[in-house]
């Protein structure tokens, strides 16, 4: 350390130092540079050890110098549990390999289980293999909802009629009247978006939720062409979804055009996302109700985040509207950076025709991806909080951009083969 | 190093030409090395200081605080634990090689093995995963990895094969099985425009602009040749170019206003094409007799960068120096 003691220290540096002190025992939770894995931080250190929700002084970013020792000793104190977590992870991976399990990301699926095992059992003992087998059984053999159960449920003649009636009722119910207020009188998102990246204003967010800004923002969607312009449907205006029978991951229609089955398909096929889902009949009935709500989402928070995303992404390609540091300015800067990265990575400067529509329609792709994320979080009861809004808004654009890179590369490769 | 502040904070001299940039996209900041400059400390462009602060100290040590604190000049300490920075450099170098490695028969730069490249790239990215912008970068990188067939004749490759298998297991990614090597031999250096059965009225050669074709599709150093040939009373423009190690999309060439599709292959493996032209093409002034090879759908033909020639020559000789070099990545070292 330098002799001049800084008022704050980067949390990353403190964590790295404390982590290094734990030595080789935590190697299974570390990368080759000896730092904790991204998911070690996200799934173990943050929620289970540092817990910034309870200890805001340990939040990521700068840590005040007077809390630095507390942070490092917290990690050091957790050393034995973390070492046991690492040992359990190794045991689980071994058992997974023995059973030829290939489903899901082991870090996502097992990290928190390993921490629980470490807390309850300490280091793996003689019965470790049995314990591991039981955990894998629970994670992978979960009796929870599956695609097959979903298909059986909706195609069972005993249910189909009732479900169709439910759909009709939900969609025939009178919509909440669109606010007769002129647009400027809607609760404004700009003040929240101005600072949400660095200092999200919880009170403003709560006020927007209470004022139903999200639902109000959906009022236009039934007008011809509006939902289409948002990229959420291929139709002129949204229609009642079908119940559906099957789905294919590769060819899902736009969100509002998806059947009830298609909406539930992706979350059910992902082992990590499946955790904590309700049973199939409940999922289907809730999805039917959800499909008739504003933005075809159920929670006011999710609806608000769509509106925030819509407003923040409005000027990706047009003239800038957000002030410096605002969510809009930051999203735009990410998008502009991509043009440079394309040149450095020698990506096509003239987009091939099949990708061109995606590139032009980045905002539509953005809103589609955002909707899918929020929908998935609703299913897992993982409501977006004001602190998470920026990570969601930014993460969705990153994911759209990176998928676009992958698509451009695969188009090039396909052309090469042809 | 100097620090400039506009909408982004820029540390050091950000390299100007994309083809010398070894880039890594970190959370809140990107790092760039100029591959021709051979410096350990990269330039940085910080767009989100809060996120970048978490890891910038791994790159600049104590100077990171000054960078983020408003200094206009910082001194990066020479001593320190730079393992993470060096690992970033390796990952960035592989990104560069993936885009710009100038494989060329004529210049004696062998092709990289794409299997080794993707394996080493995934391993390198996993080493610095904690500071990358994309939290799923390792899974994304693993998606394009094909298993390395072992044992090889190279202990470093065997070690890489072991690491990639463990990495794939840690992330629950099933690697595609090793394929029989498909790398075709390069085209022979001899071949090209051949005026058999005609009379060559004019001919010439132009270099191929790297930015107009995908990586590896055209020999990085061989010129594209053109000839205006009179045959049986007709005038024809014939074009040929030496292919690189990677098959790519169909190429085309532009000469004056004439567009030629390079849709044929001659006996030597060169890509060729021809197009009937009016005899007026012979009257083009010499400065307009320029052949531009490009890949439609990848780039539009553009005027060449006048500084590109010497820079590309330097990149080619840099690449040659990497083969067999102990400081190079395994991918570069084992190019053949």
C-alpha cells in the first residue's frame, strides 16, 4: 500500500487481498489469476458473506478506509466455511461427472448449496458422496414443473376448455381506461433515469410504482402499430394469445405473439431458472392473467422497468436526449462504442442482409429482450428493485450487442461454407 | 502516462489504427495495447468509473486512484503484482490474432490453428473473468471451442487441452468433439492471371485492403492482379487474388467503374474472375487503374488508407517474430 492513506479503497482490491489470504483451499472458487470467480462474488460473497443489503458499507464500488479492515476480516472469518464450500463444490462436480449430468452451469446450480452444506456439515466427511448424491438428486431430479408436464396439462381435454375460457374472460374484461391525461402529465421517468446508474433514487422509484407509471405507459399499445413499433409483436396490434401446444427455442415469435405455452417454455428448459417456479397449473393460470395485463406483465415494478427501458433506449440512434450520466446517455455510449469495437474485431462494416434488420432494429431487439428478462424474473418472484434497474437496463443492451456479434460471425462462417 | 478527460477518461495513448489494437472489454473500461509498441502497460478508456474502480488497480496499481481522482498525469509503478494485467494482455493478444493475424504464403507467415486459438482464448478469458464487461464471457467463448485432440507433440498444447476440459466442466458446457484437421494447404504462390489465348494490353497489381475482407480469406501480403486482355475481338478484365488459409464469403473486385465477381478458382487455387469491358477502360488515367478487392456484405469498397502499407508490413514482420517466440501466446508460437 502507498504511504498516503486514501479515504476510500476499491472493494475489488480489498476482496482480492482477503481472498488471497485464504490460500489454495478456495482455489475451486477462484479463477487462474487467484481472484474469486464472478459467480463466487455474485452467489456467495455478496449474498452470504458481505451482505451489502444489511451492511451498506460493504457495497461494491469504493469502501471507506475505516471499513476496510472490517471487510477483510469478515472474509477471513468466513475462511473455514469458504474452504469447506470449495471442497463441497469439488465433491459435487465429481459426483456430477460420475452420473454423466451435463445439465446447467454447476456454479449457478451448486454454489449456494455448497455454502449451505459447508455451514451445516463443515468439510465433507466420509458420507460426502451420499450427501452429494442427495443434493444432485434434488437439483436435477426436481419434481418441479417440466416442459412435458406443461404440454400434458394444456393438451389434456379436461383442462383445455377451462383454460381457453379463462383466456377469453381475461381478455374480454374491460381494460383499465387509458388515462385521459395528455402525455406530459404522466409521471415522468426522466428524474429517476438521470441518476439510476450511480445513485438510484428509491423514493422516486417507489413513487413511480405507486403512481402506476408502468401501466400508464402501456395505454397506447392497443393503438395500431404501437406495440409493433416496440418490437413486441409482428401484428398491427396485439391479439389474445393462443394456449399453444409446443414450442421450439430457436423460433419463438415476438413476445406478445407467443402462446401461453411458448411463454413458459424457456424458463422451464433452464435448470437454474426452473428453481423456485410454481407448479404447472398455477403457472399456466397466472400466465393467462399476466397476458391480459398492461405490457402483458403482472407486477407494476416490471411494467415500470419496461417503460424506463423504453425511455432510456429512445435515443440509441437518434439525437441524444438524456443529460450526461443519465441512463439514456450511458446506453447510447455503449451502443456507439460497439461501432469502434466492430472495427477492432474486424467485424463486417456492411451488415449482411439477414442481420441488417436486427442492427437497424436494435431498440426493438432491446425491448424484446428486456420483456423476456422481466417476464422470467416475475416467474421466479425476483422483482426488480430500484438498485437493480440500471444493471438490468445496461445488461440487456450488452446482451443484445453480444448476440449480434455472434450472429454476424456465424453468418460469415455460413457464407464461407456455402 | 497522461490522462485526458472528455466524455470518457483516456489513460495513455490509445492506439489509432484498429489493426494494431489488442483490446479487452472490462467492466466500465476497455484496455488496449498497440501490438507494434511492445509495452506492458495498456492504454485505457474509462466510461464508467464506479465499475472500473473495482479492478483498475490490477492494471495501474496505486496510479489507478489518481486516474479516477482527476489527475492529468500519472506514474504507473514498475514493481507490483502484475499477473492479472499480463493475463489481460494475453487475452487481448488472442483477440487481436483472431481478427488480424496476417497469414501469408508470400510473406512466410503461417496460419494459426483456429482450434488452438479458440481453446487458448477461452482459457485466457477465464483467467480475467472477474473484470470483464460480459459476465458470461467464458460461456460465450466456450461455445466456439472444439476439443483439442491429445496427445499432441507439444506439452503446452497438452496442458491447454487439460485446462479447457476442466473449464468446460466448471461451466457446464459440452465441448464439440475434435474434428479431423480440415486446414487446407495454402494456394501455391505461382498462378494467377494468365492471358492464354489472348493479348494482354495492360496489367498491374494492387494490395488488398485488410479491412475490406474477413480475416484469413485473402493472403495478407500477396497483391491482387489485374489484366486487360484482348481476345477474339473482345476486351476482358481479368482479376486474380491469392486466397488465405480460411475459406470465406464470395469476393468481388472493383476497377474503375467495373465490378468483377471473383467466383472462379484457377489451377493454382487462386480466386479469379473476369468481366467484359469496353475498350475505353484502356484510356483510364493511371491513377484510376486501381483494383479494390472486397467482400460484398462485409464491407463496401473504400479508398485505401495511405499509411496502411508500411504499417501492414510492420505487422507482418511482427507476426513472423512471434512464431516460435517464448513470449508469444501458444496459438502464435505453434502457427504452422
